[in-house]
């Protein structure tokens, strides 16, 4: 009996994570992503190196497209200024959207009874169910020169306060913020709702004020969700061209002038040029910029994750 017990203790017990079934169950997901994501992505990146002969793409591995793009970064087509314009629009929009949604999530988690939080969350993400294009057209009606806001100001006798918001970067950011807000609410709700309430109770019992509890407990434990939200919103805003086209007239005027955003440049190139490989190369540069944003966010999240583990 003792020998069998010793043998059992010495035997290596296989856990479910060490079973071959884990790899087997992962195969369909890996195959799906390989066929429908990584495969098209690799072809997309390769297509950017093709060349054009007689208005037709020819398979090749040439850097001509990238040379032309980088040669026109700050002259000619001004692709570099377009990238700068995209960052100038996207980063502030992401920061504003994250700040606003964080306040909304705090109100839901700590101000709404637990049994009604799902309903409150459902109502906040309801705009996501409607078409993005329809929402932008609705904002056009609201922000137009003779739109809802200016008509209301005129009706109450404040016609001199009429504001011109259409075809500005403010309008572009409004459209982007409205687009990403429902997604950020989900991300931040998962983060904030999982904060241990016992830590908050302990902080309050030790004499900390609500502001001190927020600064010392809630905000540090929300850091990963906040960084994720900012990076996610920045990536989405960088790739969007509808808000810039319909509300900002291509991005609107900024410190660097009236320069269209980089996605608008890509769409213009796609519509007016027969050089699809060069258009793909431009889109590949945008993908690289998004990956850089993602890498920065991962770098910033690492200390926060280590702090949460402690």
C-alpha cells in the first residue's frame, strides 16, 4: 500500500492544459485565422511590392511603390502631412472618448444598482446597433450651417452665436468619438466591474476620501483598461475615413493646414489611380503605424500588469 502511494506521488499527473486535446481543439481556430486573416494579410502586404505594366498589376518584389511614396512624403502628394493629420485627429479623439466613457462606466458600476447595470450598459451601447453611415448623416443634420444646433440658437434669439462646425476637425472628432464610444464602454466596464470592492471598502474604512480612494485604488487598477481603450480607439480612428470625408471635408483645417487625412488620401488614390499596388503600399504603411501604436500600448501596459499582480 505504501509503495503504491509513493508511486502515485512520484507519477506525473497530466492536467487538462497538458492534454493533446488542447492542441486538437485549437486547430479549427488556427485554420480559420490562417485562411481568412493571415493568408489575405500576407497577400495584401505582398501585393504592395507588385508593379504595373499596361495598367495591369504584375507579380514582382519591387520597392518602386515605396520609393515613390517616401519621395512624396512632404512634397507633391504630402503623404507625411496626411499621416500627421491623421494622428492629430485620432489621438485627441481617442483620449476624449476614453475619458468620457470612463466617467460613464464609473457611474454605471458605482452609481447603478447591480440588478440594473446590464440594462444601463445595454442602453449605452444601443447606438452601435445602427449604421455608422446613418449616424454620420444624422450628425450632418445636427452640425450643418442651417442644422439643428444653429436653428435652435436662432429660435431662442441667439442667432449671432451661430457656429460653423461642419467640415472642421471638431466635426470629424465628434463622428469618431460617437463611433468608438460604445466599444470603449464595453472594454472599460469589464475592467472597472472586476475591481475588488473589498479594496475600496478597506480604503474608506482607513479614512481615505472618495477622491483619494479613486486616485489610489480605482484609477491604478483601471490603468490596463484605459491604455487598452486609448490604443484601440486610436487604431480605429486612424483607419477611418468616413468621418473625415462626410463631416470634416477630408479632415478639416488644422495647425498644418487643410490637409486630408491619410485614409482619405488612400481612398482618393484608389478611386483615381490605376496603380493598385501603390495604393496597397500606402495602406500597408497605415497598418505599420497601427502596429506601432499597438506596440507602444503593450509597452505601457507591462508595468501596469505587473503592478496589478502584486
